């Protein structure tokens, strides 16, 4: 009976941790979308040099160095979620300063319907 009670407590703890991690992942996705969209808006106003932003640059601006190890799993899940579920952000490879790196580019949705062409 004590063993079953211990297993139940462990499962409840684990489920709570998984829910917290999932919520943290969704919060990170919202932050990433905001950063990439803001970068795109600044590029449109000629305040940024390139229309894309490096993935590691976004990570470095959102997660302080002392938290990166702890937030690594949340970050990776957020990046995977964006790659598979977010159509407004494209992942591309670009050569920046002589080095290939993965970047995100905001894809502005087209509001012009095909019937207007």
C-alpha cells in the first residue's frame, strides 16, 4: 500500500512538472514570435540590415546565460513546435559573417485574395 501511494505521489509530481514545462514552452513560443515579428517590422522601417534573425541570437536575447542549461529542454521544444506548427515563421540557413547559421524569417501573410488578380 505504501509503495502504491509512493508511485501515485511520484506520478502526480511528474504530471505537474510536465504541465509546467508545457506552459513554459508555450510562453517561450509567444516570446519568439514577438521577437521575430518585431525584427521584421524594424527591417521594413529600414532599422535592421537583414529581414531574418539568427535562432541563437533570439535564444540569447530571451534566456540569460545562467538559465540556458535549465531552459534547454523548453527552448528545444519551442523551436520544434515553431518548425512544425507556425506558418508565419520560416527556418532557413544563411551565411552570416562567413558562417552558416540557422535563422528565422517572418513570412507576412498575404491578404489579397486570388479573385482580385
